[in-house]
């Protein structure tokens, strides 16, 4: 799988520097460091976050009172807020 994302310049510079110091100045160093960083982040998250097979079922019906009042993007934000209240 390939993930693409942007980092602030300072964070990117520190990440590259640290990865090269730890894994050496060779091909694959950033990939190893990225995997380690993501694995550590995932392992630090609270265990009460539920496994989600179908994300639509989590919010099904809870936003029906907003039908026609908000755009789809606004509904996504509302769903995120409701989910965060419940699980975080």
C-alpha cells in the first residue's frame, strides 16, 4: 500500500535526519522509519476505539434530523464530532 501525505518542512527535515541516523544513509531508511512511526502511533491509541466493518452503519440515522439543512461535507463533520464524543 502507498500512503501520500504532506508534512511541515521542519518536521520533514527532523524525520529524515532521524531516520538516516537510525537506519543509515541508504535506500529504504525512510520507509523503515515511517513503518515504525505509524506502528507506534497505532499502538498508542486507546483500545476502546471500535473495529469498524461498515462505517456507514455507525452514523446511520443519527444525522437524519439534519437532512436538507446541511451539505454533505457539513454532515461529515457532524458525524465526526458525534463519533469523537462517543469513543474518545
